[in-house]
């Protein structure tokens, strides 16, 4: 196919546009792309402190609301990217008409606006930031062939947006890839169960309540996620139309995960589970064995869950002006060694 012609795995000099570049994932991915030698446009509704310094010659900050088709056409037309990573999204949340409406407007119509502008400018590879939440309570481990079974408006919108990606692949010479990660965590993250527990321990709470507790998660460390995204860009059109499920490779209950964070922090905080308070849209098991990612991307995660949590704890402690776990351990070892 024409879209395969001349494709190389080298990112040096490639024009890559990233939406959602002001967020936890997009902001760090922009920096990683710049280090890989790509020419990067970072698109967000507002400028972000996560972005590289102004001295970076191959970095272009751009502001745009993906819901606005004219604004999208303008930024995509001005930069003319060869690759587009689409991370901008309205997040999952408590269900309401407002939540569903925002999910459709941002996650579906926003994606449609980008696809239209990207194909109009002869873009070659559109990488969609998807989510394993589209599988809902389907069987684990997640597989590309597993049919969607979304339990929330967020997941419904993500699934619909991917179908539009597939439609544009059929209509145009544009390759599309879906990257479906589990819960991504790490330094700079937003609120999730790991961050909730770290914040509680740092605040000196004696008890931390959790909604549910028996549901499982497969946390994926941010550095590993970024490496998978880079691998997708390098493989490119050769896996067009494919879905790649990504996880940390360790299924663990939310209760056990919270207790692990407390243990790593050396705290005695009690985790109080509340099975009666589980959300009606709850996903009860979430896990990827990464077999598809190994085959399609040649990727496996390199950070263990314990290592990732330690790095996240250290980052949040440093932000709070506290001594990190690493510094504390080094001080203890030095003290034990004596003069």
C-alpha cells in the first residue's frame, strides 16, 4: 500500500503532532519525542509547564480545542504532521447527562475533527490514545479480538471514536493504530488509587477508605507506556488497523495495591474497603498479559510494580518538599555503616 512506502523506524526529523499535550501522558510523551529527534507540535487548550524549554528548536507549542473543527484544521494544516498521537480526551467520571455529553463532544467529535484535518493534509499515521475500559467486564487477559463491552459513557465514546478511525483508514491512505493501556501511573499523575493513598499517608491519615476493594487493576508505569507509544510510531503503518492492549503485567486487587503503597512508604495507615460503595459502572477485573504488544511492537514493560510505586512516591514526596524514600534509605545505610 502507498502508506507503507518509504516508512522507516527512525523518528529523527519526523513531524509528529501530539494532542492532549498539556496532560500527564501527552506532556511527558512530547519530551520523549523531542529526545528521540522528532519535530514535535504540542497541542493543548492551554500552554503547559510540562513542555520543553523554549530553546528546543524542534518543538512547536500550539493551542487548540479539538471540539472546534476550524481550529483543528488550522493547527494541523500549519504543522502538516506525518504522525499524529491523539491523547486529548474528556476523562472518565461519575455518570450524568453532562458527563455523557462531554464524552461525545470531546472524545468522539474531537477525534472526528482531527481525522478529517489529518487526512486532508495527507497525514500517514494516526495513533489513537484508546483505553482498555472499552472491554468493560469482558474476560481477562484482554485481547485484540475481545469484543467491546463498555460500562460507561467514557468507554462508549472511546469505542465509537476508534470505529471512526477505522472508517477513515478505509476511506483514505492513512494508517491508524489503537493503543489501549490500562491505568497509567507515575510521577506527575492525576488522581488515582495510588496517588490517593500516597496523599493520605503524607497527610498523616490513620485510615484511607476505598470504594469497593476487590476489583483488580493492572497498573502501567508511565515510562513503560511512553516506550510502547514510541514503538508504535516506529512500527507505523505495518500494523495499521490493529489494536494493542498495554498493561503493567501484574493483576492486583485495589485493596492489595493500596496496602502495597502503604508498605513501601513504611507507614501504618489502615486501608478501609467499602464494598457497598462500588460504582455502578465498575470494572471488576482489568489485566493485560501483553502478548499482543510483544508480537506487534516488540514491547514488554521493564518496571516492576514495586519499582514504579517507589518512583511515584519519591516524586510526590519531592514535590511536597519531603525527604524521598531513596534519600532516606541512603541515609540509613550510611548510618548503619558507621564512621
